[in-house]
C-alpha cells in the first residue's frame, strides 16, 4: 500500500467516523484521571522525543522507563496507562494509553502501523487517535460509547508541554 493510498484511506475513514460520531456523545473520561506532566519544551527535547510527520508517534511511560533515555524527573507524570503522543492531521495530540473499555493501567493500547489505529489486545476495541479525538472505531468501545482520554498539548519554547 503506497503512502498516498494509505493517506487517502485514512482520510475516507475519518470522514465516515466524523459523520457517525456527530450523532452520539462519546465519553473520553472512562479512564481514571491521573496527573500528566511531560515537558518537551525547547527545540532539542522536541527534536529528540517529539513527533513530526502525520502518524508519527511516541509512547511515554515513566514506570516502564519508556522511552529508555528520556530525562524523567520528580515532576514528570505519565497518566494512568502511559501517554501516547501522536502527530495528527492538525498537529500533535496526546492520549492516555489505558484501554477505556478495560480501564486498567495494565491493559494498554498499541498502535497498528498500517492504519495508525490504537487497538486493545484484550477486548479488541479500536480507536482513531489520528483525528485528535481518539474516538472508537469498532469493538466493545462503540457499544460502550467510550473513547481515549485526551490530554492537552501546548506549544512552549519551540517544543510542547503535555498536561491534563
């Protein structure tokens, strides 16, 4: 699948998802609220640990030491199940990695590299973080009307600051 075909497929899926989601309210707060504070301020930190192209992503989990060489300190917090930072169509977005259906910090979402969907290995639900909304695409999450918990990504000194 070429990059253009993949991008077009994602764009069509986004339009369908937005039309479907416009009729129903999705709960993006099913995952418990835990503190998030990741400082990627400045060009050096952002260029090393940030995301640049659409679909580019990085996972932050202080407890697991991901990424391995990130300068975690006492003021860094990575939410309930870790943080997914993804470059979306309209800029960087951040989400909690805990599955909203399972609501356990130990059941975390993974990213499908073919379509950039976040998926749960336990319940099989899939979400779309690429739109900046993290809404459900299929699985139990659609029936439960739950989406990924969204965090704030704020520009700061040539980089970004992630918080809740």
